[in-house]
C-alpha cells in the first residue's frame, strides 16, 4: 500500500496523501486532540467559578500566570515567577512551589507541550500560518531562531534593572485568559498584532522566533523523556508535508536525514502534526529512555 | 595541508566575525526593545497614580515588582470589589485595584484576598483588617460637603466601619446662622483603612470625601526638618526643668 504511494508524486495538495491513506480523522487526530486540550484547560478556568458556587469546590482558580488546583495545589508560570525573583522580591512559598510543580510537569511531558497543547496564543499563530498556507503567501526571510533566547535574557534582566516585572505588561500569553476570565478585553490588541506579524511579515515569527515563554519551556523540556521520532525515516518520500506544517521545521531534517531518528531538539513543540500529515507513517511519539512506543490512549482508541 | 588549515582558519575568522556582528546586532535590538518595554511599563504605571490597591498591598513600586497578575485575589473577594485592570484603565494592566465609589472594600475579617495572593504582593503579615492601609480618605471638598453647610448629612461618618476612630465629627459654631452647630467630618489618617465606604455613600453627585493612595494623601517630613524634634526637645527640657 505504501509502496504505491511512494511512487506517487505528491503535488496534488497539502496532506492529501495522508488523508487518503489514513482517513480524515487520523490525519487530523493530534490537531483535534490538542485543540480540545487547549479549550478544556481554558474551560476549566472559565466554568470553575460556577462550579464553585454550585458545589463549593474550585477546580482551577486564577489564570495561567498563577493558579490554584482544587483550592490547594499551587501552579504558577515559571517565567512570571522568575521575573518576580529577579526584581529582588521574595514571593510567598506557594508561588515558587507552583513554579516548580509546573516546571517538573513540563520537564516530564516535554517543555513545549505547553505551547501546542495549552497556550492560547498558539491558536492565533496557527490560524495565521493556516491562512498563510491557504493564501499561498511566500515564505519570507527568516529571523534567527535563537532571538527568543535573547528576548528571554532581556525579560529576566529588565526586572533587575527596573524593579518592575516589565514583560508582564505586554506578555501575550496571559492576555487571552485575562481578557475572557476578567473582562480585560482591551489587551487583545497584542494578539492582533502577533497575528498580523505572523501573517504578513514573517512566517511563524512569534512562536518560532521570539516568545520568551516558549524559549523557557523549551529549556525546561531538554530533559523530557517524551519525544517525536522518525521511526520509519526510510519510508519518507520527500513529500515535504511535515516541513510545511511543522512550526519549527528546522528540527525535522536531522531526524529524517541524520543518524538519529529521534527529534531531540527542544524547539519541537510535540504538537504531533508531523505524525498526522505523514502518509508514510514516518513519525511516532517515543520514550527517549527505552525507545518504546508510548501507548497514547488516544492512539489505542483507533 | 597548510592550505586546509588556512581555509579552516579563514572560515573560522569569518564565523567569528559573523558571530560578533550578529551578537552586536541582537544586543542592540534587545537594548532598544528593553528601553521601549521599560518606557511602556513606567509610563503606564504612572498613568493611574490614584489606583486603590487591595488590603495589605506593598508600596506601589514593590507591588508592581511582586504581583504576577493572576487574579486570585479578585476571585477570592466575596464582594466583587477587586478588578484586574484593563489596558490604560484604572491601574497598570492586569493588576488588581478597586474603585471605591462603585464598590468599596467590605473589610472582611479573614481577609481572603490577602490569603489568596501567592506572590506576597499582598502582605501576608496583615492579619487584622483594621490595620490595612489601602489608602486614606480625604475630605477633598469642604465647599459642597453638606455637613459644612450646616446640615446633618453624616452618611460618611455613620457608614465608617471604624466610626469615631477613623472618622469623627468635630462640632463647630455655625457662624452663618449664629446659633447652630456644624458637624465637620474629620478623617484620622492613623486609623483610616482606606476601605472607601465613605466615598461610596457620599450623597453628592461627585463625592466630597475621596480615598487617595497613601503616598498621595499623606505629607512627608523631610529628613532634615527637625522642628518636630525641636518641639520634643523643648518639652523634654521643660519637663526636666520642672523636675529640678
Ligand atoms: S511560543 Fe509562546 S506564544 Fe507560542 S505557543 Fe509557545 S508559549 Fe505560546
Ligand atoms: S517536529 Fe512534529 S511534533 Fe515537533 S513541532 Fe514539528 S510538527 Fe510538531
Ligand atoms: S477585605 Fe474582603 S471585601 Fe475587601 S478586598 Fe479583600 S476580600 Fe474584598
Ligand atoms: S493575588 Fe497577588 S499576585 Fe495575584 S493578582 Fe492579586 S495581588 Fe497580584
Ligand atoms: S475610608 Fe472612610 S469609611 Fe473607610 S475607614 Fe477610612 S474614613 Fe472610614
């Protein structure tokens, strides 16, 4: 089956081969699952106040900057917490504990899992890149990918110099949550700006090159055991669909063409879209330690 | 072999030069960006110097360095007093504040907003709400305050949770009628918590009494001003003199 596909030139449109080979659902599975995840996390925050008045238990309180799970477990954004520390203010233990819990969580799940499965900005930048694809906008000159680490450094140095958590004025990541949960909709202009940047100025400009939150989660994820791996790299027929869809496409080449099939680059957001769009079933989620296929519940349902 | 080395070296030189150039560019860009961001942050924190913070809030600068803008205090407040600031409105974006005229602080005994704050920007050492200093009420307009007109409005006085302590009525002869008394509301800045209940209930269209942030409401003695001490010293001397 895959033999015939291999010969076929795949010039008849993006991911058509995958949809034909795997069916529409399987060719969009991870996209659907992570959208569901993004919406569910948000919905948990949004409906918690109502559940609280009805059942007296807060599921999730706060927003992505800092929150409380079941009213006891603190969770907080490591970047925001680091910024507070850099101003010289020693926060309550719960903030630091929350940051450690979140950092550990993503160190296990994969750092940028936050980006593709939780972060609300991801929906905006994915929309921009989808429109870009639909409208056939040309690929623009690339900014250096490591710009985000410079920005991360800047975000952490500014509090030392100014005593203010400067980045939190413009950080787009909490904006959507704040807008919807606390009615602070006027911050949405930042998301609009990012959308326009990604759409018309530079492809994947924000998440792929600039966002310091993504950069920090990338660093946290360096130790993660969960990775995407090009297990069947030999079957790759160079259709380039994964390159088209991948938000961090520089991570793909070493896996497909290099010695080691595992995508160890921490820039990978583990979105699983490369698994979705590949008719040749080249990619899989894998455990770095024993290289066993991770039995993802969703995959078992198939 | 030497040529290989040469080219290798040359390539390295170019790389290093490129690297330096890129780093310089990036550093400049980040420097500019940093200045821009700082300007935005400084500007908008100065934009609304009248923001009244929740109980226990650190001084404005420290508050802005500590608050992560999570809204946990907002969700903890049972009276919907607190709001997270929107852009260019009320307070620096995302930080909690309240507008006393709309919804004052009800001064909850257990201070849930402070307990909820994970960053400590609301100081957890505040355990008695009567010690809080969200601001200081100031009778800003003696002209329109009804009590100053000789009427017995008193609503600000009567609504104050610390009645006769944070706010008192000072009886004064009414020179206008000649034989009535005037009761003038007077705020005691040592006791006033800044809850804003007085501002909330003031019957005027624009309240004559307003809660201002402490750093605006209160004056401050310069460190070289010694007359207060002089007074003390004089008293001391007099006392000593009497002792002898
Ligand atoms: S890179 Fe930043 S904005 Fe993009 S998805 Fe990740 S955290 Fe969100
Ligand atoms: S390599 Fe695959 S999982 Fe990783 S970011 Fe790219 S498309 Fe997503
Ligand atoms: S003391 Fe009570 S009413 Fe006042 S801000 Fe805190 S929670 Fe709200
Ligand atoms: S709970 Fe504390 S950190 Fe969170 S918004 Fe309120 S004051 Fe800021
Ligand atoms: S703000 Fe007004 S009501 Fe509140 S304590 Fe001060 S004087 Fe009393």
